[in-house]
């Protein structure tokens, strides 16, 4: 009887062991699949953002050139109308048009009734004149002459190679001209070289193996990396020669119809991604082609490696299970299996703990910060997290608490910590770090788990702290004269809903002041009679002046003594940061983040007044600075981002001894305002060209104005004002 019971226990233990293995395999597999598809999603969004951004920037540049040409021609039409009955004077108009517009390389006034077409063109820095009314060249049957008469308006011709005048690849903008009686008397044109377009499109670099192409309204290839295709083939020829001609024809129809979009196709057996859009008024279409392997190559190779490792792991687990079942002949062996499982969970805990910093002091070479942290999971693995690192003399740190416990919470903890590292590596604002993390976690939060989170950036040069809270317990300022909770806006936890707004706050820490952060496993720790440790005991235990390790150990011992052996119900995590820089930098920094909404401009005035108060500026200088910054910020809000899109504008004020520097940055279209010509304020209002006054004001109010385009694609405008 005892043997039967023992066999029953053995079989039941074997089934339970098998069930545990299956759950572990499924969990690991699900985690790998989730990480794989989430990584693909991120890579796809990044590729789309890069391609669409490059298309938009290139199209804007082309549109600027088109606008210049069309405006120059329309501004000269009145001269043609005045001189239409004086053919000898028409050549002077074309010479003036070419000479005053560097982008225009040729121009003609081609009469309708007479066979007269004086032509001027630029060659090696000189403007030459000739005529298009020759026996070899019947201008009245040319596209640039016929189409504007048919359409009764401006028209951009198909690109062509001009062998008579410019000897270059060019296109022509032409527009009909009416005489004083309202009759169409001539066609006025402007030629532009397409060499600049080839250079512009060739500079587009989304990925190393990606390439760009521009085609005309008829499908003629204007710009392409393969020079043998330029002006010799059309996209229809490419479709006809492809094995996937139906897909190519569909792409061509969409692209030549003026539509924008993206699609995939196979070329030479390999998958490619195409992003395309039209260029307004010209009828051209631009596309960017990215090979599949350029976007997903690394993640697919990593996926294969992970799959092999997982198969090896499954094989190893299966082998362990086989030997476990085979060796389970008595209760002692069942107990042994129990110990094995506990050992595996300890390994899992070790893996989880390896994801967070655990070497203290973390920066022994630095004397400006003292910090220590401790994590005590309620189970073998938990959902609490903390992290920190230093970049550019700024300490980035966070602490969080995942709802729930055990393995699911540990997985969310791992994702949260990875997101913090990834996002904060490219961001300086805690608010933007938290917002980006929330949007990413909300999109993949099928388990409805959320994370309370506190994120901060401490400038180790001057003690200036910027922070953003997401539903977490308020940290405590540990300082001489009495401890106090840090003033925080609660906000919502991460992962509840995408698109949530989070408020950023800031303060300054004095030398010796500590910031104590914790999860609710501390204040909600219970003793055997279910009393809570509470905030009051916590505040009494915190003591200013103690080293971080000593303070954390003191708090941990206090909780342990209070619990008096009661089981721990929740994870307990503590992070203590003590600012120790007694030689603060003489710089003072303040930050302002706005959306590209002109309605937010009043916030700028409040920001400038606050900064001026810190620098003790008089009213006149404050008003001048506000005027200059309003011009600069308004320009970014109105023109940096495509119409209808949401973007951010960041303004940083740095107050130094003898100067103030304002750094304006955005992720919009590349634009260097310092390259704009000086506005001629001596001209009358009606003679003065539109624009230029804003940068004129900035240059005259500020002592130094610099612009650069950062490696991560930001416009950065630095404006410095010297102070007495």
C-alpha cells in the first residue's frame, strides 16, 4: 500500500513537473515572440519616419525652387505685356530675368502670331542671347509652347536635354501672356537646370543601402543612382522588364497619379520597401527604396540565434525532466526536485537582479554624488525596478513599481527598464522620457498591467533637478533642518492609456541634500498584527548627513524589526541619491517645452520673465529678449513642422556670469535662419521683400547667433546676450 501511494506521489510530482516545464517554455516563447514582433514594429515605425521625413524635407526644398521660379516669372509678366508690341525690347526682359535669378538658366518670350522668340541663357558666368525662331527649331510645336496655351496657365515641361543653349538637363516653366486687349500674344518661359535636383536627391541617406529616385509626370526617370537609366528609360520600362510587373504597374499608377504612400515589391528575388510622394505643381514624383534586409536584417539574425538557443534550452529542460522522472522513486527524490526548482527560481532572480545596477559605490571616482540602492522582492522574482547612469555630467535615474507580482511583473519590469535606457539615451527632458515610455507600453499592454514611475535628471554641476512623476510615491528630501516630501504632480501611471500628458517639474538641491525614493513595499510593510510601517516611521528613520549605504541599511533594519517575522507582502525597493558637489557651477539652467501651437506663445513670455528675474535684468532688456525669442520661437512653431502635424519646441536658458545663452531646438525640417540675407530696412514697405525681419531683430538684439544641425536630426539655434 505504501508503495502504491509512493508511486502515486511520484506520478503526480512528475505531472506537476511537466506542467511547470510547459508553462516555463510557453512563457519564454511568448516573451521571445513579443520582443521580436515589438522590435519589428519599432524598426518599421523608425524606417517610415525616416523615409517620410526625408521625402517631406526634399519636397519642401524642391517646392522652394519652384516657388522662386514661378514668382520671378509672374513678377516680370507686366514688363512683357508693356513691351509686347516692341519686339526689340523683349530680349532685355529675358536678360534681366536670367541675371537677377541665379536659379534660372534661360528665358524666352515666344510670340504667338509672329515667328519671333528672343532667348537669353547663362553660360560660364555670362548671359548670352540668341533666338529660338530658326528653321531647325520649330518652337511653336514644342511642349513648353503648346501646353500653357492649351491649359491657359502656367506649365512645367517634361525634363529634356538642351543641346542648343544650356547644354544640360533642364525643365521649363512657361506661362501665356496676354496683350492689353486680353488676347494671348506670347509665351513667357524660365529654364532651370536639374543638376541641383540630382545633387539634392543623391544626398538623401535614410539607410546605407537605400536609394532615391525622381520621375516626371510621364514616368521619365529624372534622377536615379543608375545613371544609365536617367533620361533613357521610364518606370514603365522597369515594370515591363520585371518579373513582378503587375506590382510595379500598380506602384506606377499610384505614384504618377500624385498619390503618396508606401508599398513592398520584389526585385531580383529580394523584398524592398518603397515610400513615395508627389511634388506639387511640377507633376514629378519622388520615391525612396529601402531593402528589407536593411531594416530587419539584424533583428532576424538575432531571432534565429534566439530560436536556436531556445531550442537548446527546451532540449535541456526536456532532458532534465526525463532524468527527473526516471530518478523519482521515493519522496526524497521529490524533495530533491523541489530544491532544484527553487534553485532555478534563484537563477531567475539573479538574472533579474543583473539587469539593475548593483555595484556600489557606482562612481567611486566622482565626489559630487553619493548613492546606494536595495531591492528585496516579495517572491523569487518581482516587479520593482530602479536604474541610473551619468551622461554629460547629468545623472539620469528612475524608480518604478509594476502592478502585480511574480514572473509577469518581472517581464514588465524588464521592458520598463529597457525602455528607460533606450529613450533617455536620446532625451534630456524627464517629461518626454516618461511620455514616450507610456505610449510604447500602452500599445503593447494586453495584460492591463501598469507601472508607477518616477524619473529625474540631476545636473551634477549645479544641483538642478528636473523630474516627472507617473503615479509613484513622492520622494523625500533628506536635509538639515528637517525632511520634507518633494512637491510632485501625481499624474497617471505608465501603460494605462497612450497619449497621456505628463507635467515636468524642477528644483535645486543644496550640497549634502539627499533624495530618498522608495516603493510602497516600504510604507505598507506589515507586522504580525497587520499594522503598517507608514510614512511617519519612515520620516523619523531618515537622518540627514548619513552616507547613502548607511541610511539604506538603517531603513532596511527598521522595517525588518517592525515586521517581526511577518511574511513580506510586497516588493521593497529603495534608492537614495545625495548631491555632494560643494563647488556648484556658476551656470543656472531653465527649460521650456512647447508644442508647435501659436496659442502657447504666452508661456514663452512667462518663461522669459522668470529667467530675467533670476539674472536680475531690467525691464527694457527683458522686453528686448522677449521680442527676439518670440520671433525665433514663432518661426519654428509656424514653419518647422508640416502643417497639421504635432511637434515639440524646446528652449533652454543658461545664465552665466556676464552672459545669457538661449538654445532653441526642434526636430523639424532643416533650416538655417542665420543663412538668410540681411533685411534692408531702408526700403519702403511696398518695395521690401516678405520675410527676414524676424532674424534681423534676433541678430540686432542678441550679441551672437549660431546654428547647427545635430547628428540626431535637430535644428539647434544658439543665441547669446552679453550682460554688464
